[in-house]
C-alpha cells in the first residue's frame, strides 16, 4: 500500500512538472505575406508582433498591463513564442500553413493574415480545428458574417472605413462650399476589392451620389490603360480605388501617362498605405487621401505611440510604425491579453476570454475607442481616420477634431506636381 502511494505521488509530481513545463511557452502562429509585391507589409507586420512579444516576455517601462511582468502572469510567467510563416498572398498556402501550424507546431492561437482572401481560408482551417484566430488587418465585412466561433477581428471593416469616407465628403463639402455629387469605383477582383466596392456602391446610392464608373480589374494586372481611359472620360468628382501595392503604383503611373487628374482620390488603404508607397511614387503620391486607423501625427492624442514606435524600430531596421503594423500590434496584444486572462492555453478558455475582452483606449496605439467584441467577433469600438499625403508625408485630415493638416483640394495635377 505504501509503495502504491509513493508511486502515485511520483506520478503526480511528474505530471505536475510536465504541466508546469508545458506552460512555460505559449505558441502563436503568425501568418503574413513575406515575399512578393506586398512583402514589406508582411515584414513590418512581423516586426510589430516581435515588438509585442518583447514587451510581454521582457517587461517594459510602459503603462500597459502586460508590460509590468516578464512573461504572462496569468500562466505563471510563461513566455510567448511566435511561429512565423509566409503565406505568399495565396489562400491555399494560408490554409495549408494554418493546418501545419496547428497539427505539427501545436500553436495555441493564430494571428494573420492581411489579405482578406487568405484570412478567410486560414480562419476556416482554424475553426475546423477549434483554435482561436485573431485578425487585425483584413477588412472584408463578410469575414465576421460567417458565424465562426473562434474568429475575432480588432480592425475596422471596409464598411466602417467607407462610411467615414462619405461622412468626410459631406462634412468637407459643407466646410469648403464644394459639391461632391459623383464617384467612380475602381477595384481589384479578389475578396478585398470586390466587397469594398460593393459597400461603396451601396453607400454612394444611399447618400445621393451618382456612380459614373464601377470598374473591376484583374489583381496584379500588367496594364490599366483601358480602365484609366474610362475613368478619365467619366471625370467623377471623387475616385474611390481599392487596390493592393503593385496595382496602386500602376494606377497612378498610368493616370500620369494619360494625364488623368482626379480632383479627389480617397483610397481604401492597401497600396496607398504600403510602407513603400511614398518612397516609390515620390511627388506623384502627393494629394492622395487614404483611410487608416493610424498615423504618426496622432501621438498628441495617443501618448503611447512614440514609446511603442521606439521599440518597433529595433525590430524593423529603423522603420517607423505605419498603418498595418500598428493594427497588428493592437491585434496581438489583444490576443495575449485574452490568453493571460484565460490563465490557460486551452482553446475554449482562450476563446471565452476573447469574447469577454474589454480593453480601454488608453491601452491602445490606434484611435479606437477600445476593443470589445460583438456576437460576431467584430470589435465594436473601432474608429478610423483619413490621412492625405502632403509634401511627402501622411497628414491626418479627418475627423476634423483629430486633424493635423487642412485638406489639400483639389488634388494637384501631374503638371503641378512636376513643378513641386
């Protein structure tokens, strides 16, 4: 009897030791495009993840709940390990890599994946496996309309952003005594562009705008000449493009070649907030307006920004925070906050903690009013801004209470930009 008790005690000790050892590491699967035309976006997104991991694992002199300790206190100081993969911008790769991360790497949760089409495929794979998936940067509205249990999104959607655009057209029109009555929609043909344009067309008609052109083009095309000729002929008051990086560059270069001068460009970020946009396009980028949840000139409203940016630069070869990495930092900190509150790496406990999330705005580096998920997994406290390229820099122009610059209108012509 005594021998049996001793054996059971030893087994219990070994089991406890194994459990304690297992909780010393929390594995997070990280999926971003690290090759191809959007590679820099993915590289910066990973830098944001590493920034958050450094703050949580090593602690930092920051007014953040998870910066006060080394490791996750809810799991006895467990350290976070990101497992990073390149999905190449391909949904099938995103799905297979998600399955590998879950079955082989044994990740406890996932974050990704920038492209809405990749996020859709990857999150379905995570849902089948019952693993929590947080998205910080994909804006297709349908992503949180699929009835998924384990999918949560912190970023605004194309609907949120598009509503902001039309609010801006109304408010700026009143302020400047301008009449904006027509729009042209221009978008790539994947999930992101198609859903973006669908929302914009509905809002345009609801708010009394004429849609002069609705042009869908093949993503990563090599020519936009015919499409830009149609845009020029229509000459709408506002051009609303939804394009990833290479297509954005091609759109503007073709517009310049054909001397198409839209008076107002209001873009659905993507290529217009790519970290290489201004450096690549130079003076030709000036005047473009894009939606965003972040800009560096918000630091007077968000004191955390410069402090987080200083850490981010150590992981990004000196690059500053921009739209996507700022949103990814927000997403990963939200996920780690939930895991910490769950006090466990069990998927259902993490999922329950995510559903109960209520992060106040003073814990964020974006101008959201906080992070709190509705029944669909969408953050219901999102808030966005519009920023315009002026003299080679992004400047917040709307909402007016957050603005750092006046709106430059009309957009300078190509001839005027050549003289800048």
